[in-house]
């Protein structure tokens, strides 16, 4: 479980007692970008399975107001099913499918944005030999951070700092250490 035990009010909509405004749409789009960057690992392993692709599309469609939260959650569930079905075959593909599912479920709980990012990083790490994993992790983390919209940058970077331990320490970089100072 990569969600915090106590929900951060910054990731809860105002109408539900939190402080989040329409930034949840930006969070969903950023999460979709993170998942999209790793999606190829799933499609290389399962070229005929479009569930992760559809989950990423659902995250974006929800952010544009084209589908409901329930439709996006259903797409997330289908991507999670795809991840379960490929377990033991390709860990990179499994992580990519989990990333896509997390992106789609941002419509339901905004804090899933970090799950999409963390699973995408783990997918990338699974594609390289052990001596290259650290470099791949840092490179993917930087790639993601370069794409965080300015409106949510502080929120996402703080969330990375707060939940890094829960997310397998994938967000540790020299930049992370500078943010803490």
C-alpha cells in the first residue's frame, strides 16, 4: 500500500473537507504522463492487451471532463487485473500496468498520483541490469520532475519527500536532498 495511513488534506477535494481544487486534474495528467512513459514495457510483453493504454487514456479523459470517476476507476481496475495476470512473466510490464492503473484512479483519490510515478520508475529499473538500476531510477525520477506542472510542483515534490520511504525510496536524488534543506 503506497497511500498514507492518514490522508493529506492537500490531496482531498475542498468539497470533501480538504484543500485540493482543480489541481487534481493536473495531478491526473502528470500521473498519466508518468505511466505513459513506462507503458511500452507492458506492450512489449503483451502487445494484444490494451488495458494499461486504456487506463492512461481514461485518466486523461477524466481530467478533460469526458468520463466519470467510475469509468476511470473501472479502467484502473482493468489495468490492475492486467498486472496480476502478468505477474511472474515480466516485472517491468507488471509495474507499467500498475502505474497506468494508479494514474486512472487519481480521479477517485488524488494521492494515487505518486503511485503512478513510483511504479513507472520501478518499471524502468526492471529493464536494466542491476549495476545500472540506480542510474535508471535517478534518470526516470528527473524525467518525471521535469514534467510536473508549475501549479502542482511544490505539492508533488513535497509528497515525494513525505512518502519516499513508502514508495521504495524511488524519489531519492541529489535534488531531493536539496529540497529538504
